[in-house]
C-alpha cells in the first residue's frame, strides 16, 4: 500500500488538511526569506551612521541608510531626514516607521497561527465522521459485522487525526520559531531607535551651536 493509498483512506477531510499544509509551508518559506533579507550587522551599521553624523556628513548617512535593507536602516533614515525638526517630532517619525515595519515583519504570521490551530480540529472532526461511518455500518448490517467491515471508518478516524495533529504541531513549531526571529529584530529596532535618536539630537544640537557662534 502506497502513501497515497493510505492518505486516500482518510476521506474527504484529508483535502483541507493537505491544503493547510501547503499554505503553511508557503508562509514559512516566504517569511524565512523575507526575514533573511533584512538581517544586517546592526552594531556595524549604527557605528557607521554615527561616525558620519559626527563628521557632519548627513548626506552620506542618508545614502548608507538607503543602500541598507531592513527596518532598522529605514527608521534611521526617517530620523535623519527629520533632523531639523524638534525632538518630539523626530521621535514620533521614528516610532511611526517602526510600527509600520513591525507590521510588515509579522505579515501572515497570524494566518500561520490560525492554520496551526485549525489543522488538529479538522483532524478531530475526521475522527468523529469516521466513527459515525463505522456505527452506521453496524446499524445497516444489524450488528453482524467484523473488523473488515469497520476498517474504512476506523482508517478515516485515525488518519485524519494523525495528519491534522502532524500538520498542526509542525506549523505551531515553525510559527514560534519565526515569531522568535521577529521579536529579536523588534528588540534591535527598539535599541537602535533610542541610540540613533540620541545621536540625531546631538547632531542637531551641535549644528545649532555652530550656527549660534557664527
């Protein structure tokens, strides 16, 4: 008996479980690739931008931010672009950008969590329908049944449960793994936003002091 034959014995509810596994796999691959693209050496990036600001080379800092992928570079760029504004406005601009970037980082994760919850429930539904099918066979045959007659319903009950649990467990593990990566990036964003805000404010203060002396 091939794997396909075994899966077919699970009944019609194997179809949504199969579709859930495909969608979940797509989301995982898409998120892993997206998060990989935004991974940067945060400490090196911050030091480079701070040095450029200390040298009053704002344009070079902006260019470096534009060439660097990820939310940290974008938040830094927004902060530098608002360097002439009051501190509160710079802070608001950075925080607003950060929230938008977090939303992008968490794209489709809610869907993945939902799929991880739904898959086992569909599996348990298959258990119920499989047992109903088995008892219907018993009723139709007036109780004169053997294991062979009940095999179809039992196959359906066991296979859908096993498949639903397998898909749900794997999806949940991958969801938590990806969520952990997102939280790590968000933590870095919070640290960098505070550090860069200080650097930008210092740069603004230095410029104002220079203009006052002239």
